[in-house]
C-alpha cells in the first residue's frame, strides 16, 4: 500500500463519481491565478458533502471557511431552487475570488459570502435568531473548532448535520505531545464530541489525494 495507490484510487473514484465540470475547474484555476493555497476539499470530498446535504434535504446550509468557494459550489448544488447557503470567510481577497467563482457557477442567488472573523459573524447570526441550518460545514481555522461547533449547535435543530473537515491530520490526533495549535484544536474538538450528549457523532478517516485525514459527521439529537 502506498500514497500513490491511494491517490490513484481517489482519482479513479473522482473521475467516476465526482467529475469536475466547467464551473468547478474554473474555480480552481481562478484560485490558482489569485495565489490562494491549494487546500480545498478534493472532488470526492466535495461530492460527499453534496450527498450529505441532499440526504437531509438541506434548504439552509452554513459553511465556515470559504477560501475560493470550491466546497461552496459542491454544497450549493445540493440546494433546491429556494435554498440558501451562507459561507463565512475572514480574508477579503479569498471572499472576492469566491464570489466571482460562485457567480460563474450561476449560484449567486443562493449563496451569500460574509467576510469577517467567523466567531463574530456566528455571534451575530445567533443574536438575529436566524432560521436553523439543516447542514453546517466547519472548515476554517482549526484552533476554535470547538467554539464553531458549539455555535453550529445553537444554529441547528434536531436532525441537522454538522460536518467538520481535517480532524485526523495525518494521524497527529494521536500525538498527545503535539504543540501544533491546529492539532490541539482538533484534539480538543474530538474530546468535546465524545462528551457531548446533544449529538450522535462519528469521525470518518479519509485517505486520498489530500493525504490521510478525516471528517467528523455529527447529527443533532
Ligand atoms: N472550505 C474550503 C476551504 C477552506 S480553507 C474548500 O474546501 O473549498 C480555510 C479558510 O478559512 C481560509 O480561506 C481562511 O482564510 C478561512 N479562515 C481562517 N480563519 C478564519 C476565521 N477566523 N473566520 C473565517 N474564516 C477563516
Ligand atoms: C488547511 C486547512 C484546510 O481546511 C484543509 O483542508 C487543509 C489544510 C490548513 O490550514 O493548512
Ligand atoms: Mg479543510
């Protein structure tokens, strides 16, 4: 077993079940042109998010961490005509690239990109008593994953799904001595999940073109 086998299989599965169309390829090219980091979900992971969004008939989706809008496009395509996706991004430049990619994909009427620190925006959404989200996707900075999750819980309803990316981190989740703030963030998050009686939670390890990682998949009780 080797990394190249995992990558080949991932590419095979993506070609079969998650082929990228013009809008997704355009988004990747625009991100590259703008010098954004190549840390978006893989095509298969994007498709998996779409499957989850459809499985709970999502009409309202919350995404934390937009980057260039690549995962946003996969998720927004699961929405019905009157569906809505709100995505939160700290960096103005990333948000601009995302808005343009979302427009190119014909999804502007369904997607709102809100710039600013997600913790502040979430606080505001909670205060505004916004309607509950059917699915939340957490994929921003890793240190406050637990706080993002707690906020998502308050913005959800029983049956809502909460998904969090990058929680295995090449196995570093096992390293109790790690001083990496991202690792410590996901370790704290996994512990919180294990103690949280309000949800039913699992972590699915993933291996593929994005290396060895995992996604937390959580349903609100
Ligand atoms: N979901 C995207 C990838 C997101 S990468 C995809 O798969 O296509 C993580 C993003 O989170 C980056 O764009 C980064 O700028 C953003 N981010 C980091 N800290 C943040 C914060 N405090 N609030 C909002 N966004 C943040
Ligand atoms: C990083 C963030 C991500 O969301 C990801 O999928 C991969 C890497 C990062 O901050 O390095
Ligand atoms: Mg990620």
